[in-house]
C-alpha cells in the first residue's frame, strides 16, 4: 500500500514538474516580457482556493528562474499549492487580466434602484502593490467616460484618516494623465497616499461599471451617510408640526457624529459629543481642556477637524441645515431641538452657518 502511494505521488509530482516546465517555456517567449515583472498575485482572484501564499509576492521572472525542486520544497507548499502555482502561471499567458486582483475585495452588495452609495465604514483588503497598469487604465477610463473627474478624493475616500489633508480637495482628474509608476514618483506621494488614490479610483470604477450605461437612472457619488439625512430633512420640510422628542438627534446629529468618528477618529468624536451634550450636559472648551490636560487652543484645533471633514464630505450640508433651522423656527419647534441644531451647525459649519442664519432672518437670499 505504501509503495502504491509513493508511486502515485511520484507520478503526480512528475506531471506537475512537466506542466511547470511547459508553461515556463511559454512565458519565457518574448511576447510575455511585459508581464514577467508583475507579482504572481496579479493573476489570482478572490475566490481562488489553495493559493500559494508564499509565492504571491514574487514576480513571474523570479519564479521562472527558480528550480522546480526548490519551489516544491518551500515551507507550506504542497502538491495542491504547486498545482495552483501552475494554474496562475497559465493565466499569465492570457491576454486579458483578471477583473479584480487578489487582495482587492468587493465591498458592495446588492444596491437599491436609486444607485449605490460609497460605504465609508467597512474595512477592506485593498493592496496597492498589485494594481497593474492594465487595471489602472481601466479605472481611469471609467472616470473619464462617466465624467466624474471633478469629484474630490476627500469626498470619496473610505475614511479621511487615511488621506493627507493637503489632497482632500484634489479632483480625480489630477491623476488621469499619470501611470501608476508615475504617481509613485510624484513628490510627497508616499505609499500611504498612493494607496488611497488607487483605492478611490477602484471604488469609483466598481460602482460605475456595475451600472448599465443604458439605464435611465444615474449614480450619485456621495458618502453613504448623506442620502438618509437629506431624505429626512426633505420629509421634515413638508411637515406642519414640530419634531417628536429625540428625532433630531437620531436622524441628523448622531449620523453626522458617526461620520466624524470615521474621518477624524475617536478623540475628536468624543469632544464633539460632549460639546453637543449628547451623553449629558454640554461641556465648554475650558472644561474639555481641563479634562484632557491640554490647552484650549488644542481643543479648538481638534474641534476644527469637524468642519474640515464636513467641508469636503458634505459641503451642501450648510444650506440644508440653514433651511431646516428656519423651518423649525417657523413651526415653533422645540426650543431644545433648535438649540441642539444651532450648536451642531456652528460646530460643523462655523462662521459660515452664523452668517447664513443672519442673512435668512433679514430676508436676504440664502
């Protein structure tokens, strides 16, 4: 019995060795020079099983120059994973790249008929090191064809914490004439910044390429927290009575604060919460600075991040909140709601909000 298994194993190894040599000879042909510098991971797909993880980061050239016996004796690599290696090498001979490379997960489930929004809350496995020039070309073409180059990186990024402030307002079109290689060589574009740029283009491509060009519906590229808030405000504007207790906080204040936490982190989120008195009495900046053991200037600096976030995420929000506040005043809404709304508006849209309120009360155009 043991002899039979050894013989079978030897036969399988021989087949794998022969297959490897055959595909190796094909890939060494001059036609495939342009793809031999890419990592093996470029040809792996998210649903592939038994991926040879030890090899995914190595280039095709590197693998082809390594003797088969050395590859098969690599720790954690058995016959099934060698088989996967051969399969991936075979994919490398094909002219079309896989649609989504290994490491880039599909973060979008089924969407409603009005079109998908960007989900800013979910982590992902995006790996910028395996984005090829071929995939990048596809993503750029989508941005051009759907004419969304004016959209800002900060508007579309999964979280602003991963995006340097200096490029929050950079439009996608800034990168349309660069290759991936050229982007990596741009001044001040380290790996962290390149990752976010590539990821935003990937997200936009996934959203827009999954929407039929013939559809009578359009996709609106907005952070996911915005549509429910805007729908709620529109509904409130049609009412002729004040708000039920707790509705303002539940439908407007808390969703905006959750976005602040996503984009500015837990410290700023906690400060904003206590400033608005969400979990108790509203705290002054003086009290917050004492509690944190920092200067008041530092607290103001942290709170200023709230307005910076909203300025790029939801610039339309200032006008929306102005109209909402004016409507609630006309309806003689709850004084506590009006106070909370004024405080939240001043925190998220400072100075601008106060100026617009003054204009509105004077009857000037908003």
